[in-house]
């Protein structure tokens, strides 16, 4: 799967509009908290027997919040693991994509907050 943008801001804005800014802030906090635990495990103690379930979980949250590139990598890894090829899952690439996506996402939220006249 080819994904050109790291963050799907249209999806992010759609979610924020659906649930409101307070609800959105809670979702972001919950997403980051839950995802970081799995990402840390992928980084420090990758367990190929958990790749399919872990990547499925990460993919769902990623796409819900607009982390397009990270979600696509999770989907690819999930398919590899489900197809009996967990050794082909590039956990380091997935972890790096998460942190790069998070940095872009947080910078984008801060820029939106500044533009709208309030903190993100």
C-alpha cells in the first residue's frame, strides 16, 4: 500500500467535528497512552506471536485518528503476520513511523491551536 501523507488531516478534522474538541482531546490522550505501550513493546521486546493482534489494534486506532502512513504499515505487517510471515514484519520501521507521525500530528495540532487562538 502506498500512502503519501503521514497524517490524514481531513480524517482528524472530521473526528474532531464529530465528537467536539473536549472529546477529541480525550481521544488523543487515550490513543497516545494505549498505543505507546504497544509501540514500546514492539521496540524493546518484539514478539512475533503477538504481531497480528498488536498491529490490528494499532491500525484501528491509527486510522481512526488520521495516522495514515503508520496505519498502512500496521496493516501491511498485520497481513504478513496473518499470512504466516511474522519474520517479514519490520517492527523497527513501524515504530519509527509512529514516532514520526506523532511528531507531525502534535506539531499540526499546535499550529491549529495557534491559528484558532487557543492551545491544542
